[in-house]
C-alpha cells in the first residue's frame, strides 16, 4: 500500500515540474512527439483508474469517503461526468468476481489490453462496447470473442465513429439474415432517455422502441398527430383523437395547420401526456403528492409574468407557461394551517407525512435536503430529520425534511452513516443540514442546488441592504394550489 501511495505521490511531483516546463528549446518533431506521448500516458492512466474504481467497489470503500453509493463516489469525489458509462467500462475491461468468489477474465480482454497500452482511449472503448451490446444473444462465445478481438484491433487505428461503422459490418457478418436477433436482444436494447433542459428550457427525447411499442405509437400518431388535431396555436383545433370531431371543423383546422410532421408528433405526444395526467390514469397520489404538475413561484413572478418556476419533478417552466396552466385551473389557498386549518402536526399519531406536509416541504426545500443531491422533490421521501420514527420521532412538519431513498437510508449511528440537524442561523436557518457522523459538529451543510435563484438574489443584494420580503406560492395544476412559502 505504501508503494502505491508513493507512486502516486511521485506522479504528482512530476506533474508539478511539468506545469513549469517549456518546449521552446525543442524542434517541431519533438514537440509533436511529446504531445503524442502525453495522450498515450493519459490513456494508460484511464486503465489504471478503472482498477482503482474496481477496488473501491469490491471493498465498499466509497462509504469511507462519505458516499452512499459507488455512483455517487464517481460523481462527487472522482468528478467523472458519465459515471454509468465509466462503470460499464470497468465491468467489461476488468476481471470481476463471480458469485462464488473466484475472479473471472475480462469480458473484453483485447480492448482492455489496448487501453492499458495507451493505444486507444475511453471513447474508443465505449464505441467497441456499444457494438458488443448489439451482438445477438444467439451468437456463440467463439464468434463473439472474435468480434471483440477484431473491434479492438480496429480501435487502434480508427476513430470512435469509424468503429461504429465497422461494427455495423461485423454485426451483418454475424447475423447476415437477421434471424438470430430475438426478444432477448430487443428487450436488452430498448430504451427511452429524456435529456437535460437547454438554455431555452427545451429537452431532447431519444428512444429505441421495441416493435410493439413502435406499433402502439404509430396508432397514436395516426389519430392524434393528424393535420389540424391538437394544435396549440389554434383555439378551434379538435383535441384528443378525431373520432368525435366535426368533419368540417377538422378540415378547416387542417387547412390552417402550418406545422411540420415532427411538430404535429410533438403536440400529439403532449396531448397524450395531458390526457394521462388529467384523466385519472396516474391514480390519486405519488409519494404523497398529487400526480400533477406542481410548481413553486413568487408573487413578483406572477405580477411581472417573468422568470422561471421549478416543478416538483425538477423541470423548469417559464412563468408564461405557468400562467397558461393557471388559466385552466381552479385556484384556492391550501396547505398552511393558519390558512386552511389542515393539520401539520401529527406527533406519534401517524408515521407517513400527509399531502399538506409534503407540499409544505416542497415550498421549503424544492428537492432532496442532502447537500449536493440533485434528486427533485417528486422523487423524495419524507425523512424524520429531528429523530427517526423508530427512535420516537414525530410526524410534524417542523421535524421532517425531504430525502431521496438512498440518502434517507444512509442516516444512522454507524461511522460511515449520516446525521441531520436543524440549522439555527444564517440564510439556511430553519432547514435541516447533513453531516457525516465522523465530521466535526460545525460541518453541517444544507442543499443549495434546488434554490439557485435564492442564491443569486442573495448575492445581488448588498450586504447592508434590507431584503424585501416576498411571499412565495406553490401551485399545483389542476387544483392549482397557492400557498406562502416558509
């Protein structure tokens, strides 16, 4: 262990000297060679890093670093941008343990060898793995191994994009008639991914649909995406499907419809989701909240029709869109006991938080209360933060905080576990903060990620200025609930 630490210390020492090194005294050929050697060394370090990650996984060492899961360790401590892809590479390139304890050879030994030699990089690895995942299950182990060997050899000279193109030809060779692909392969490759919102608050949806899902979606598009149907820019456009629409009304709407087929598909999908949310298909509750759009907004944003509101699911909505939602909702004050009389303090009378308590917690936290956790409120549980229910804790709004499942289960008395305590001063006063049991008492941290707007306003306000108190409201649609934030 000492040798390993000494080696890494030596690498860091060398890097310190390299930071100040200059290539001015070398000719162009040497400068190019230095750049090539640098990248090769970086790729070799990627391979060594995979072994370090596997060691952390085998020994649950992420707990010693204060992380509940290995993925959290990769994200927060190793600062890896795509932790799931990195773990897939580790599982494919490193010798894993079988259920019985013995070590198994790497799934992709040739790719692992090339990465360790520095001849390929992580992007080449992911391109190879993407092709390997598409090999039909019915292909025998010998031909599968040959395909991996061929791809690894190609990777030493081809770009990742060219590897994918070569993979298409390899897959065609392995299954020329398309007869080996079966339901197992289709089930393994099905996916639907919703990307992050961009600067325009738009999101990219990508999917690989199995045949039945594609057929069902085609039926929906045939009816709901027909010209003139579900057009948000046309008040006279028929909604839903066109079975009950007046033929002349539909024809007139179609004549006015200037949308592309892609835009009609989008609007049909939107109408389908609206029907599911507001038609009772999702039931009456999800984690104690109504399965509807719930947003948090200030009265200043309502007056000015400007800004961005945060939904309980973590989605940002322009206030202009919130106003449109509010137009179709029935508004009423809710949640706070001094407004509606709803009980917010149950003591030991019940274990689970009420819907009113959940909505109040959303107004205060917006998401998981654990610092640096990005889980939105709709995917959290109510954590008995003052004292666990098993230890005599109360189901009172003042004693609870939202926490995602993995962090809720991370609270406990063990050294690697966490504790929660209410913050008594500063801008986070009244909220619960988190600290590891081995941390000093003053290291209590609140989650700021879900309240970025508040942080911006705090820094914009001069230190000696008296902040203007602004009432905040939380809104559900439909049933559009407004209540002042804590």
